[in-house]
C-alpha cells in the first residue's frame, strides 16, 4: 500500500515538471537559509526619537532574554517553537 502511495506521489511531482522548467518555483517558497540580504550601513541614530521611549520602557526581564534570543536565532537548526519563544520573550 505504501509503495503505491510513494509511486503516486512521485508521478504527481514528475508531472509538475516540464521541459522548460518546473512549477515548484511558483508553488514553493524559498527556504529561509537560501534568502540573502544586502548589508547596508547607516549613520542614523537607533532607536530614533519616536521609538526611543518604547525601547527604554522594556522591562529588565525582556532585556535579559536578548542574548539567549539572539543565540537561538544563530543556532544551526531551529524550529517554529524556537522562533515563537524568541518572539514571545523579546521581539514583541
């Protein structure tokens, strides 16, 4: 039974490929690791005056999680739970 299911799945994937390209680029989003961002430099002050009060009002507990949050984001592998933890503890 499982062999038929795999064969059917492979057939459907192969059907999506054409001689001129494939539909996967239209259907599938790129993985996070394959997205590259340009580096830019700025002389602007951070946080700007409009955002400064918000940043300064963060609690000590939120600030204390920053190294852990950044470490988790730099980890070789992380999952949805990791990013949820980071978002919930610091990046609100």
